[in-house]
C-alpha cells in the first residue's frame, strides 16, 4: 500500500477524473454492445426502469406535476449525474489502492445486474454479456490509469519519473469521451428495426366519418378538436420506448377462454378495422391539466378478439401486458358492452408512433389510461379482478378508473382588454358526452356557454362564452355537465387514487 504524504486537492481531482473516465468508457461500451445485440433492456435502461418502479407514488406524482412528459428525461439526467459522482468516488478510492477501485466498480456493476435480474419483463442474455464486457473494460481502464501514476495519485514530489499530469488528465478525458460517444452514438447507428416505415394502413371497414361542421371553433389559443401526434401527451413507465418489429410481434390471448390463440400483426390488419375519434386522459391529469388528447384511432375491436377466444363464465377482467413491463387490469364489461374499445394500429391517419405504442396499443373510451391504454401490447389474459393485481393498483391506485367529467379554460390569454372577451376551453365526459358548460366570474352567477358541435360521446367538446369584461383582476371558473345531467363536482381532490376533481380556475388581468 502506498501512503500519501500530501493529500492534495489536485490529486483527488485527478483520481476522480480517472474513475469518471474509466467508468464512462465501460458504461458506454456496455450500452453500445446492448444496442448492437438489440438487448432488452440495456444495463442503463434496466437501472432506470427499476428506479421508476421503486419510486414512491407521491414522488412520482410530484415529478409528473413538475416536469410533465419530460419527467423521464429529468430522471435519466439525474441518473447520469449520480452515476458520474459514484464513478468519481470510486476513482478517489482507487487513489489510495487500486483494488478498492475494482471493488467499487464491481459493486456498481452488481447493482446493475440486480436491476436486470429483477426487471419487469426479464432480460436477454445479451444484456448480461454487454454488462460484463463493459464492467471488465472499465476495471481494466481504471487499473491502467492509476498505474500510470505509479499505483496511486500522489503529490508532485512523490510522482514516478516521467509522470505527466496533463497527459494523465487527457487520457482520462479521452476515455470518458469515447464512452459517451459509444453509448450515445451506437444506439443511433444501429436502432432496432420496427418495420413501421413499410406499414400501409388498410381502409377502415367501419370509418369514423368526417368531423362535424362546427366541432372546432378554430380560435387562436384554443385547444384544437384533434390533437396532432407530435403534441399528444405521453405518460408511461418506459424510460426509453420499446422498439418492436412488426414481423416478430404477436398478441397472446389466453386465460379464462375456450380457445387461446396468438395473433400476428398481419392477421390483425386483415381483420375488419374500425375508425373512431376518442379522447383519452391520464389519471395523473390535474384539474385543467394537459394530459388529455383527442385523436382518430384505427384498430380492431377488442370484443371481436375476445369473441374468437370464447370468454368463459365468471370472468370480469382482462389483464393486458405491454413490452415495457406494464400490467393493466380492465373491466371485461368495458371491452364487451358495445363501446369502441380498440386494439389500435393507427393514430390520425398514420401507423402508431413508437412513443404512443407501435405496433399496437389499447384504447378504451371512458376509462383513464392506467386501467385501459396499454401501449406496446403483447398479451390479453381474461381473468378475474380477485385473482390478480396490476402495476398501478400495486402502487395504491384504484382498480377501476372511469374518467370523471371535467373541463379546462384555455382563453383568454394575457393582454385582454376591457369589453367583450372570449372565454373558451374544452370539456370532457368520455362515453357519456357533454351536455352543458357554465362559466362564472368572481364567484358570480353561472353563465351558460356555447358548445361546439358534438362529435359523439367519446370525444371532448369545445365551448366559448362572451364576457363583458371590466378592468381589473378577475377569477374565472368553469364546470361541465354530462348528457345524463350530472355536473362535475366542486370538491377538490388530488389525482390519487382515481382522478382529480374540482373546478378549473384561472386569474386574468383585464387592461
């Protein structure tokens, strides 16, 4: 063991660079090899997925509220920062004794291995191979780097002959840079083929028909009736969206059925296709939130698939699984009661985007996504609620999640002047339909708003009201009533366990 007579800040910094450079090289090579092998998941993503699974529900809700659909990007960024700090710490440990650095890397690699072992859907053997190769390379690089300093990073007076600190730092930096380039670049060079570019969507046997005239007021700043794919919200548990190949994809249908079977993508496309406009929402959507969207979906009715399998008596649920490891429990009745519950293959006239579940996802009108909207779906198991628990119900959410009546105020924006001001927004009560929207100013009487033309009971509905606004700061509130006459509640409730409630409220300044 080499004892340091002078623990300088510079030597600690150099040791940290050694750990960071060697560790980044190993991690980057592991990620690159996983991409070459098309390993699922890669070591880094397995660790991120495990962190998502272990995150307490309140912290998840806070992350979604703070960062929205960028929550996973923030998580990945934080992971990289923490990983960098740990690698630097390992380098500093190796400053005193090289074996300590190897032990530190092995411990970090073991944590990643545990994440692979305990992953949601299992891991490919190639994932472990990539991890082991990356770990071995990182250990070798750290051993060699520290060896360049004579076995320890010491003061100038104790440095071995010929030791060049600038060269040392350059080597560590080049190693780290090579790791970053490999880990980030190789997956882009060899992305898993999906076949999406070659998919031609067949025409619907039961098309949706044109959007009714007057369904969209086309007001600047008002949410459009149809949400473009690029603007559609994304909330799921996948750190990186799975890339499934249409030639390999199949849907397993099993459980309490007479005839279990597998359905390929080509067989699905050959079935009678239904096109419908449906608004879907996330249960994490706060009052007046953005995690809701309306699109034209193309797909096969889930009821047709279940009818082919033959559902047995006593079943009351369908557990669906996605390739991201999600499990979702959906009431059997919601899939067979005549509503347009779909195994969707198309979104707004295009094959499903990868971020939104390509090649196939589920869409069920009237239910929050956590109990219905399985992306990258691979299995339907007919079962009973009493016999299973799903991903989100294990984390405290309600087992059944009907969407609650709600609305949002989009207009007016900033800079409104006294006089006639347009107050407008959207309202939703999926599978019940919107019958009325009311607005009030400063807790005054409710005023009935004008509704846009209805586009069925499964889509949201725009509304507007002309407000004779006076100068000053005012509070606007809105409430919606469904076609059955039930008005959304004023009681304020958080998103957990089955959706937020309360009136949307905005404060506006009139000049």
